[in-house]
C-alpha cells in the first residue's frame, strides 16, 4: 500500500509547535498557531518521500502512526489514541499485509473508534 490516506493534510514536524497538554497528558501540536488535524511527517527519505508520520486530530495524537519503506510502501501502521495502541498492521516489503492484530478487546476498540471517529 502506498501513502495511507493521501487526501489528508501533511506537514513536517519542523513546521509545527507544541502547545498545552491534552486530555491524555500529551502535548498538543499546533500548526500556524492553531490545533492541527492531519499527519505530521517525522522523517523523510532522501527523495523527500515520507518515511514515518503520526496522525493528529484537533492537536491530539489520535489516529494512525505509519512507516514506509524506501519504495513508498506501507510496512507498519498502528491505530492509536494518545499512547494507547488499538490495532497494529505489519506489511512485507511490497506492502502486502502479513500480520494484523488488535491490542484491546472489541468493546473498548469500538468505543474508542466511535468516540474519536477513527477511520
């Protein structure tokens, strides 16, 4: 799989700033002085393609953490709310899913997905 959710905003970490604390005890992330929604790119390969990124909603770390290989294929993806991982996906070098698993029970997973409108 190539870039996950290519329609969502992406900014480099260097273009953001840290704000106050959120409900989970993590620093909020701001872009242009406002709470940011979209992906924050942590690292890029030499060709400027995304190496890893974290999704934020309204400044909070809520959504996907993704890692790509040099060919641009997704090799790791983790759905998180703050520091809590809900589900993890591992892919081979070609981007084919090889290992999915949930780290929480179905009831809690469904509650969090609905509460934070995770997709």
